């Protein structure tokens, strides 16, 4: 099942899976996984995954910071290359002999190559940052979803527990809350 990822709306392990798989969190992802044997395993697994997501987010953020620094350096290099082109063009215009003209032309060629390299570096950094920013957003959402698993699990038990405390009864023995009973249709 492929479904659009909805930041802020998808929660729990399913929300984390949707954030990290572009919405392809259906049977292909979960089909081969055995059922979670108990709540403790679910909470421990979610905490472990949360730690991995947080570590990947930390690494992704560091790479993005380095990329932004490279982008700034490439922008400065572009400015220098354009200034060098203007200076070389001005020098070529006033060149008095063949040697000066050749030197100005060589400087202009070098400045154009520096401009091309700077523009390529800028394009690479911008493309990388687009990917890194999206990755960071998804990793942060996944870590947040996984951090909420213990509270979400407690909420699953809260309403039936309150119902019992108020004198109500459950439709079955209550074992189904832990996944131990399969309810069959009549």
C-alpha cells in the first residue's frame, strides 16, 4: 500500500515507516515480520529505532551544515571569478602588445573556468541540500513518532482500564489487549 506521507498526522511506528519509505509501508514492509510478542518488546524496539533515527538525523544535520559552508565558499569563489573576468576583460581592452593581450586572454580563460567550477559546485550543493533537508524532516518526524510509542501504548490500555474501574466489563477475557487472543467472526 502506497500512501502519501502526512507530516504531523502519521504517528507511532506506522508514521515512522511512512516517513522513511515514501508511503510504501504496506505488506511488503510488514509482511515478513512476525507479530510483536509483547508490549515490552514493542517499546524496546521503538526506543532502539528512535535512537537510530536520532543518530541519522544528527549525521544528516552535520552533512547539511558542511554543505551550506561549501555553498557559501562556492558563492564567494563565483564572485571572485566574475571579478577576475571583469579585470581580465579590462586588461585585454588596454593591452598594448601581443604579450599583454595573450596574458589577459589566459587570465580571462582561467576566470571563466573558475566561474564554471563555482557554478557547478553551487548546483551540487543546492541539490544535496534539497535531499538533506527532506531527509532531515523525515528523520525528525520518524524519531518523534517513535518517541511517542510508550505514551500511545499506555493510551491503548487507559480506556479499557477506566471502563473496568467504573464497573464495566470487557467483551472478552482482556487477553486480546496484549495480542494473545484472536477474535473470530461468528
